């Protein structure tokens, strides 16, 4: 009776400026067939008038079916659960999951991790981003995109009512970096003369070096795709390479969840689908096929291996060629050919540039590179397209004028 006496307009006073708001959520029928009213008790701090306003808002959300049950779940726990559920393999690649998790642990949890999820506000995110001045613009924007995606899922799961990361002005406005243009690509790829000299130097060394450099320049495959190739993926008679996986992790102790009994504490390499999730078939030249045959023959003298490119060190044969080792091969070839040292990804840029210079169409280059759309290809290599148009005009002129 005493408790009922304190109930007024769906509000129960608990202390000074402290209230319990009783929200009626309709009726339900229990196992015995008894019809009972569903209620939700929501704690609120404020004046009586403010509590009444909050009560009306909650009742309105019940009518609109947008009511969210109160929870003490912290941002840290909610974010970690989302990463494990929606981002961890097999939903996304291991590299993506570890990268997202590392960003949250290093830069987000210490700032907003202890806040309750339902109390998170747009100002909390803005304040957190403002403190990340030591990070690049791109990294902070990536952190925001991760948080935005997580909150979108939280709204769908009815953990929160709105996505505060969508509020106008929350997205970090970091100092703009200079847009990467033609010069950025050209600095990272070889000219025709440089590519010829480098390939000649690689052939001089022979074996795996020649096969790796030849296939990289011919196909334009990404580094992970090259190092993830297995011999059954290559039809040497037809001159076709099927790209169906990439090497994701080749570093010792990179993933503590994947253990090995190897005395050197090597963690087993991880493979995943190619970027974009879909495989493709790429045609290669007869010259590249010849380099691969020579490499295969030399490889079979030592051990029958499944992977095309492997570690050649004693005791490590058969393991995937490490990405760092592939870079050192590139540097060694560049030095021998007396050409500029470019990033390994520059071999992919070089392949695309030479294909466009030879008059290949955008759809053909797009397929060979594995871009999801032709727009991606043109955005990266737009500076080469004028020469493509000129080459097309010259070929058409030969047909018209003989």
C-alpha cells in the first residue's frame, strides 16, 4: 500500500530528483493462459516535470515501436562483441578483424570504452576524435567509419535508438591531405625501359626470382595473391592463372590464436579470399609460362611443393614466401638492373601502366587487376587514359585509311 501511494502518473519517487518511470508495453499471456501486463522500469534523474517529459517520450516510443529497453552495457563490451560477431572470420578476413580490433584497443576504449552504450552522445565521439591529432586523417576517418557501422548494427539490434555517429558534424574534419594524383602513381612504377631491364636482370638470376617478377609484371596480381598461388591454380598448357586466395598473414607470432609446435615459434600462414571476395582467371603470356615451367622444374628437384612461391631457407622449405622476402627480391633485382627501387605494389602499377600504354581497354585491365568496377580502375589510372584514346584513334585510322 505504501508503494502504491507513492506512484503518481506512472512515476515513483526514489530519492531527491530520482525517479522510476513505469512504462506499460502491452499485454502478454503466460503458460497458464493468464493475461498479464508487460512493464519496463526506467531510472531517471531530474525534476518532476523533467521526469514527466521523459515518461511521455518513452510512452510515445512504445506506440511507435521504437522503445529500447534500458541497459548498463558499456561501449567497450558492446564494441568487442560486435567485432567478434560481425567482423571476425569467416565474416571478414583475419587482417581486417585484427586491424579493427587493434584500432579500438589503442585509440577508442581508453576514451569512450567505459561509457554506457545508451548514454553515448555525439559530443563524446567529437571529443575523442579531437584527441587523435597524432593519427593521420585517413586513420581517424577509418575509426569513425568502424564506429558508425557498429552503431548502425546496434540500432538494428535495438540496443540504442539512434546512431549518434550519423549526427551532422560528428565525422572528423582533419586537415586535408594532398590528393594522390598521376605523380604519385608514376613515382611508384617503372617505365617500359626500366621494366625491361628489371625483367632481364630477374631472368639472369632465374628460378623463383624470374618467375615471381615475370608473373607480377605480366598479370598485375596483388602481392598477397601472388604469394597465395598454388600450382593447381596455374594451367601452364592454357596459360591461365586462377586467383582464388591471398596470403593474409606471414609474420611469426602475428596471430597468438594460431599456434605451432615449430621451435622457432612460427605461426601458421593464413589464407583468405582475394580482395573483393571473388576469384578471377587471368591469361598470361607464353614467356611467363616458360619462366614458371623453369621455376617448377627447379623446385621439384628439391621437394614436391604445393605453393608456387616458397621460402628457400633450410628448414623452412615449403612455407609461403614471406612478404618481406618478396620485397627483398624486388630490391635485389632493381639494384642489379640499375633501376629505381619501387614498392612491391609498384609492380602492379607498372603492369597496369604498360597495358594502357599498349592500348588495352579499361574493362580488360579492370578484370586482370581484379577491381570491382571499371570506375575504380579509371580513378586510379585516369592519367593514362588520354594515351589510350590516342592509341585507339591510331588503330581506327589504320582500318579507315589502310
